[in-house]
């Protein structure tokens, strides 16, 4: 399977890692939309939020346990936004589940 984020997990494509454990990886977005813009991904391939099910949802809980630690390490004391684009209407460009963590400035009130 030709997946960009799987290649990042494997180390075939370099990334700026901010957190890693045996199950997940967090790295800086190549096109940051806020002073802090981190992507948090499972190391296993799940195509999108649509691919979350009873068999693999523990990894999502693990990601959401890690996000507050990542936010703290990034100094996001005033808050942050977590976003996952799913499918074409949401403009998902990389078909490997990922959560954007955005912060470091006052974000826009509108999300759509
Ligand atoms: P989305 O549009 O929600 O699928 O977000 C995909 C994000 O992935 C987008 O914000 C840009 C980022 N991205 C794409 N290619 C690379 C890459 O090679 N390295 C890194 N660090 N980020 C990438």
C-alpha cells in the first residue's frame, strides 16, 4: 500500500517528531496553519475516522490520552483545537487517520 504516513512511520520519509511510542506518532505538519500544528497518527493504517471500529478504537483512546501531554509539551496553555478531516467533503488529503492539533494563537471561531 502506498501511504505517505505509513512511510513516515517507517522512517522512509523524514518528519519532525514531537512524540512517539509503540502505537502512535506525532510530528509537525509540513504546512502549518497555526504556530503549533502537530499531526497525531496511529502507526497502524486506518484510512480515516470512517475506519474506526470496535476492533481498533483503543488506538483512538490512546491518541486522545497522548494529546494533552503533547499540548502541554508544546506550551498550549491557552487551549488548542483537535481536528480530523474525513473524506472528500472535509478535504482529507492523506488517507491515513490523523488528528490535527492546532494552537499557539487565537483560532478562528468558525470551523467550516
Ligand atoms: P488532511 O488535509 O486533513 O488530510 O491533512 C493532511 C496534512 O498532512 C496536511 O495538513 C499536510 C500534511 N502533510 C502532507 N504531506 C506531509 C509530509 O510529507 N510531511 C508532513 N510532516 N506533513 C505532511
